[in-house]
């Protein structure tokens, strides 16, 4: 083999290896870390109608771990998104999931008002950060690895809106619909919004997302339809289009419904959408790695999606 042919062969082999590595890293496959789970860690909090209960998933590692606070959807189980949150933890992210006042709780004896739910959903996100030492007082190995400089607001459905508000979005008060409120918590560095709601009278309008200045990923699916409130899937994309430019991403997953066939929120009558969930996992992980660590492989993955627009489970992908 001549020197020139050897060089060409070597470059070809290097490209194949690089491509395979890049494909594996962002294919929705669980990471190498073992995951520790803590269910129903509960503390009493002043001026909250119920004690604050959380689920924690954390990688068993000693190096710093970014922290994701995940807000569930309306009437969802606190552990209804475990498939996704455990995946994040297997890749090095610690996840804390608070149970909101509208979350499923069999022992709950009274329902709460819309105003109470909205107020405490937002408060819960900051409360977890405020009380994290108490919540993890018996879990020092988890507390000690959390990187407080890399905190992510994430959520699904109503929880996606909560994550956006923590990152700067402004919504109408549920106590006074004439008043817009901000619950911006500058400790959050980035946002993952899975199927956020569109415009809602006296709640969310076209100006709500314009004040989001931190990186944000918005996702939805071509079957993400909830009549009569969300009659078309593209309603879930408006916050991406309304938000200002600057590390904003939109991923529309081909075939995905609002609950990924029961893999998000709670069980449904539909078949579990494992392939669609793998696509969501891959995109969210790449987004996190890129926006928090400027990971070059993650950047290449996202740029390639933006270039292709469609394919590999994606109906549409945009960035601005």
C-alpha cells in the first residue's frame, strides 16, 4: 500500500470511528453511571398546604454533577417521568422531581385552587434549591457532588411552562388576570420545555416568552394533540418562536404524542413510544452537554440535526 493510499485509508477509518462514537453518544442509550434513587423524601415547609415531597435520582460518581429540577405535568405522578430522568442521571446529571399540589397523590383529601397550584408550582422549583441541604441531609454523597453553577429548569406540559417561567417567561397571575408576574430565578442556567402549552387566555400570551434570555430547548411531537385545548401539535412551538434569539432550539419528534405512550406523566391506553423517547433522550442530553459544557460532540450533533431538519425520528429541527 502506497503512502497516499494508507493516508486515505487511515482518514476514512478515523471518520468511521468518529461517526460511530458520535452516534452512540447521542442515541438515547443509558450512560455508564449507576443511578441511586430516593423516593418520597419529604420535609415540612412553612406556608405550603402540604409537606414538600421529592424524588431524587443521582449518578454514583465523585466528580461534579449538574442539577436538574424537573416539574411534572398536571395530574401526573411524581415518578411518571422516571424513564427520562433516570437516563439523565445515568449520564451524570442529578435530578430532583418535586410533587406539586396538582400531582397525583392517593392520600390527598382536598383539591387545591388554580391560584394555589400556580403559585406553589413556581415556588416549589426555588424551594427545592433553597432547602436542598435539608432534603439531602442524609445523602451527603449526593449533596457533595452537585454543581450549583449548573442548574437546569426542566418540565413536561404544565411543568414545561413552569420551567420557562423560572427561566424568565412572564405569565398572568391566576389571582389577578390583569397582572403579569415574573418568577425568574437566576440560579437556573438553561431550560428544557417538553410540550409546553401554547397561548392560554388570562395565562400565557405572545409576549410571555420574549423575556427568556437563557438557553432553551422546546420539544413536541407530530401527535402531541390534546383537544380541545391543544388541537394541533404546532401550538406547543410558539414559545420557541416568540423567545429572543440566542441558543434557542426546537425539536419536533415524528409520531410522539403528549405522553410518549405513557412514558411521561402516567400510563395511557396507547402503546409505549420507546423509539420516540430515545429521540427525546438523545436531543435533551446533547442540548445539556452543549449549553452547560460547550461539548463539541454535542454541538456537532445539534448542528447536524439543524442541517438535515428531518430524519432519524425528527420531523423538524430549528435553532436560532
